[in-house]
C-alpha cells in the first residue's frame, strides 16, 4: 500500500530537518554565520591573509593581478583555523619566475582562493587600492 505525503506533511518534515542544525554543527562544518572564510588586506610590504573559515585551509593561492594581464602568484600549502599570515610582496612571482615589483607592474587587485578540509571552496577578490 502506498501512502501519499500531503503538503502539510512535507512542510513539517522540512521544518524538522532544518531544526537538526545548530551553531555547534555549523561551526564544525565551517559554516559560521556572516563569515566568508577569508579575509584579505594589504600592507606596504605584504598581502595579509586570515583564515576565518572555522576549518584549516589548504592550497591557499594568492594572486596579484596587474596591468597587461600579468599575474604574480604565491601559494601557501596550509593555513590553520583562526591564523593570519603575511605573504611578502617580494616573494610573488610570475609563472616564468619574474619577481613582483609594484613600480613596474601596476597592480589592480588581489585574488585569494583556497579550499578547506571538507572540500568547500573559497574565492575572494579585493581591489589593490
């Protein structure tokens, strides 16, 4: 015998499933409210990346995008939860090994990508300003 679920039954089921989550579960899976997972700022000598994801970040790739399509990259293998790191501007390089020099390559923006230990992807782009 087959039973049909009414609209009211489906609504109640959806409410029960939604009630199964709480702040502890959200924090455990890295879904803290209002957090993007990444914070990126710039100083005179570095790009500062902070992990606010609630989980360790892997393969953190910071890219300085400059005029004429030039991109300068620095990769950080891991960034622990709640940690901040300074990526020195002098350590950014192009694919062919050219060092970043803001006097020569006029930077436009900084893009940082990463993934966490649950394979959630993070992507943040900020203007150079």
